[in-house]
C-alpha cells in the first residue's frame, strides 16, 4: 500500500551528504515523516501516530548507482525491485533513493511512502518540500530548529486516551442540546446516503460486471515498472480536433493499446469493454479542487480498433460520468500551479471498494507546468506509481509536469512479463489517434528519455 514518485533530473547528482542536509533541513515541514504508527492495545482504539524516539535519517535515505549502461530500462528494473519491498512498520513509513550517474547526464530520486503517511500531510509529502521553483533556492537551505521529540506513550496511556476519545464524542453531544436534536437526523441521512451509494454500486456491477481478463488474476509481491512521457501539446491538439478532454485522448490511447495487446496474446476482444476506475478530484462550490476524491467508472471499448470511434465512445461516457461526480475539468491538467500530487495518489490508493468492480485503475494527477529544481538541478519528469489491489495485475498512473504527461506503469512481475510491450502499444496508439485527428506529427518521448 505504498505510493511512489520516480523523479528524473538533468545534471550531476548531488552528494549523499548534501542531500541528507537538505532533507534534514526540510523534514520539519512534514513532521509525520518522523513518526511511526502504534496500535492501541487489545484493539481498543484507532492506531495512533507517535514520534520515533530513535529516528535515523540515514536509514531512510539510500544511495545507489546502477550497472552499465544505467539507461531507462535499467532504471525501470531497479524501480520495480524497490517497489516490490514492503516498508518496515516499526519505522517511519518512507524511503528516498538517490540513483547516481544515469546515461545522458541524468540522475533520479525514488520517493516511496505509505499512502496513509502522505494523506496525513495536508497535500504535502517530502518531494513537495524538497523541490524548489528556482535553480538557486536549494544551494543554501535555511536551517530549521530540530523538532522536539515527544516520548512514546506506554500501553496504559494509549488505552486511557482511546477510552477518553470514545467518551468525548457522546459527552459533547449531550452538552449541546441543538446537536442532540440534529444527531439522529444526521445519522439517518448518512445511513440512507451510504445505503443508496452501495445499492447503486451493486446495481452497476450486476448490470455490467467487470469481464474476466488477463489483467485480473491473483498477484504476488513482485513488481515490474515502465515509464513513458508524452507531450501535452499533442494531447491538447487531439482535444481541439476531436472535442472532449485531454483525459479522453489519454483513455482512448490506453483503450486502443490494451486492445491490441490482448489480441496479440490470443484473446477475443469483439464487444469487450474493460471497466476502468478513474479517481478524480471533486469540484468545490468555489470551483477549486478539494481534498475529496470521487471516481469515474469508464468502459474502455478495447474491441474497437478505429481511433476516432474509440475516442467518440469514451468521450460520451466520460461526459456523463463527469456530471455524476462533479469532476474538475481536464484543462486543470495544464493550468494547475501547485505540486499537490501526493494527496490524489494516496487517496486513490484508498478506493479499495471500487477496485472490485473494475478491471483497471488509471490515475491522472495534475502537476505544475513551471520547472522545478533540486539543489539547482532541473526536474525533467515525474513518474507516479500506485499499489496494485488484489486481482489487479496492471495499474497505470499519469502525472503532468512542464508540458509533459508522464506515465508510470506498474504490473505484477509474474502475471505480465512483457510490460514494456503495453507501453509501446499505448505509445503507438496515441500516434494513430493523432494521425486520425489530423493534428500532424507526434511529439512524444519513449520511456524516461526526456
């Protein structure tokens, strides 16, 4: 249940000690990164966060260099190994890997954290506070005061606080007569709303269940990862020509590519529609994204081989779904100024109930369109990775950054042995879609080549 970002930079990697100094300086901005999860004895309360009295930065900050040729494929294989390893629950739930000396004068950071750690930071994770908006910002970090470490509470204190929390809610309700009158109505309303939502989900599953596919099998602990970067300008031109949204163009390319992949492996795709769950931010009354997350349920017509027909069908479905969940317009993909990717990534990892009704999860995260830097080195691309739910052997995540849509493909190591082929077919499908839309030549990058 950890999420990850693979950040690719131009230039020579900073020294391990310099990066450690920067991380230590900015850790106070994300205090949960110094905390561990502790269960309450006998299950009498919710798991609590406490300061790690033995926190050791050098356990979480790792340094490595890849064997020659240290290119995109080597990086992808190493990321798969890192993403396959569970985080140690007795320590703060994160790791940061510095990967030195990649080809073409590049290096990488692999930021890995459990989704509950990121979700508790109010939209920030460690990468958010490490990256600067100027090449000069990271050279002389402003040293923060070392945070005070509170002693870890013992079992008796944990039990006492859990029981006190149980009493506090009812006592507050009794002390407020107005609240006491409103509570039954709120409980009944919530129960009816939850029942209605569950009923609608069940009806949807019975009406159009997710079909069996080679992407929905029992999975093991090992992972394969692949990356792909696409120019947003190409997606915008497709959108302008065909209508719909940038997300429709992405989903159409995924549908065409996965359909070709299934046919190559001998699967009949005639009339087949993959059920895809697309986590999206919800629109607030003011028009800005909130911390709430909804999900669009989109049927990908993988049996349709004509790019224009596939795009038209997907665009019609997403329009209907967008109205249902009040999704933020896809144009925010290219206008959002902040770097708030951790919230959507971590919350998307929590939509476990919806995974049972889907063949695939595709997460599209808006990122900044201005360049970001780590200690003066420019960030080229940011590839997101989400955990795989049970019986989901493939996951696709995207993040936009500086005019690019960066794809992160995550797959079960044994179930999908040719993950690179999926990326190649989706890449080619995007080219076919662009050609059918009459928008000119393709502008895209293979894998991590930025």
